């Protein structure tokens, strides 16, 4: 477990952002057609996925077992039975909306499912460990599949970031540090711990996992508003019409993700093969350290350093700000330790342009030319005469007032 937890914990499957996509569904009760926005994890671009360094380094198609393009179609009863057999405590009902999302995963997104199944070898143990620690259903480990497509660098159009798609305020409320240098929402281990705490808190509010899933997506305030508009009903499918458009498809997508990650074989989807990743470990850094210093002196591709440390936004480990964690392959970490303090001095003036102290140059006022003695004497004489005239005028005024009082 520890080996899996610490190897390639930031396997990045970057899916480029697409404009919001929708699926058309028919409401079983009203018969009306409506559009549902797809979650971020389902609006993915396959081409950008295959060009990612992690994918090229550790995942590959099995050429001996060519993937069949056929996606068999089953009767609704088959899907219902399979969902019933899932080893979970959360409710996994079937309806035509869930079917639409199953069709998305087993059809248009089937190759992406292959990649996510392989990536799950790295991420799922991290998710399961945190969920088990907080006593949460393990089926929640598939939440990042629909949230981010298992991409720690994913950013939604609303600004939610990371595997678990934390908004800034929510992430900070659960201890994830975010500033100009670091974004711990991108750290798989820290973000997973924060997500487990958040899910546990939401369950203490609703005591219903379907409402927890909805609240995780749009926030408790909007779920509470939907409950109010549904005259107090706390059934997800009753409040469904009153939820935001992007949240209506969230629970169906979650059910579909659980389905496809368990029954991919029945749809002729084969996971990509996984090479054994490099073993990694961490070290605490107490001074600012640039990725370029590490890459040059430790002779490691800077893309590997970035991939193993996705939380650092500017290629700088901000050790001066706080003790910061750096993850590297084992042998490169030993090289870094051997360099000791000399690694911090390498190209430091070039890579760190921020000055810790600056001198402020004083501005000297230009000397004013002195007035000639004659002009100065005349000026003083004029001022003196003016002052005496003012005093005489004041004296006369005062004398008149005294005489007026005597009368």
C-alpha cells in the first residue's frame, strides 16, 4: 500500500477543457425533453490525453489484445441487475437518465475509460485509504472520475481545481493552502484527505448519500433551496427539477461511472497496460528551490519534477514561506541530498529575481537662489509698514468700541 501510495501519486491525465457539453434526456414522469450539462470529467479531449507525459511514460495499449470497437446493447433489466450487484451501500438506481450516461462512457468515452482504468492503479489506493479512514463508502472513490477525469491539474470553468475539483474557499476551509506559489488542491494526497472530511461533514447534514453527492457539486445552499422548492422533499429524484442544470446529471454520472468501472469487460473495454513507475520519496525543503536547479544538477527531466509536484504553480518550492514537500525519484533524491546547500546557489541570481532588500536613493531639493540685499531690505520694509498699519487700524477700532459702551 505504501509503495503504491508514494509512487507517481500525481499521475496526470490532462484532458483539455472543452466548452460545456450537454445530453438530451426525456423525463420519465412528464415526458418532456431537457438538456443536462456533462460534468467536467466527461468533457475531455482524447488527443490531448494521449500526449501527456505520464500517459506516454507509463501507459500503453496492448497490441496483442486489440480493443474491440463493438459496444453491445443490453436490455434495461440487465443494467438494473448489474447495478444491484455492485458491492456498495449507496443507492444505485436505474432510469433512462442513468442509461444516457452509461452510453456516454461505453460509447464516446470508451478509450478514455481505458486510460482511467489504468490510472486507477495509482489513484484508487489513495482514495480508498482516505475514505476508509473517515468511515465513508468506498464507492465514493469514483467521484474524481466524473469530477476531473483523474487529472490533478483540471480546472473547471467556475475555477474548481484538482482531482476533487475544490473551489478556492472550500479548499481553504478544509486546510488546503492556495497562494501565488502553491495550490494544494492539485496535491492528490492532501486534496483526497480534504475531500473525505468535506464528504463526512455533508453526510452529517443530510444523512443521505444522494443529497451529499448533489451538495458536493453545487453546494449545500442550492440543495437546500431545491428541497424548499420541492415542498420539503429530501428525495434526490423529487428535487431533481429544481437543481442547477449541471447538478442534475451529477448523480446519474456518478452511478454510470460506478457501473463502467466495474463492468467495462462486458462492453469490450480493455484497460491500457501499466508499466511499473519509478519509485519516489519525499524530502522537506526549508529554502526556496527552483525546479531548474533540480533538473540541471540531478540530471532529471524537468517535466518529471513538475508531474511529481503539481501543487507548485511557478516551478518553485517555496521553502522560505514554510517547510515544503518535494517529491523525486529515489535515486535523484539521493543526488539532491548529496549536493547539500550548493544546489540552492546554482543559478540563483538568474532564477530568483526577487530582491530581499533595496536601497532608496534620497532626492535632493535644488538650492533656491538668494534674493539681492536691496530687494530683501525693501521687502522687509514693506512688510513692516504693512504690519504697523494693521496694528493702528485695530487700535482705532478698539477705541471706538470703548467709547460706544460708555454712551
